[in-house]
């Protein structure tokens, strides 16, 4: 694989990862915390309605998890394309 092909493959893998993470972020931030909150409020977690929980606490936990997931997967991609630090 040439250097240019390697760079394109690396960028493509990075964009796929970012796209997936942004989709999860959008679903959690807008879908679960806003759009589907009334339906989720029929369920309770720790005594609080689930829609409220996603809006206030759950989305923060998901976002922190996404940061660690991104760091791990980018490390894997960097190693795969031999561009790690």
C-alpha cells in the first residue's frame, strides 16, 4: 500500500469512527433526553423518571464513555496504520 493509499484508508477509518460516535451522541442528547423523554418517563431509575435521568445524568455518563471509547479505538486505528506516537 502506498503512502497516499495508507493516508486515505487511515482517514476513512477515522471518519467512520467519528461518524459512529456522533450518531450515538445525537441519539442520546436529542433522542433519549428530549424527543423520547415523555415515553421514557414511564420507567424509573433510582426513583427518578428515566427521561429525566437521561437528560440530567445518563447523557453525561454516556459522553464520558464515548471519550474513553474514542481514545481506545483511535489507538487501535493508529497501530493498524502504523502512525502511533
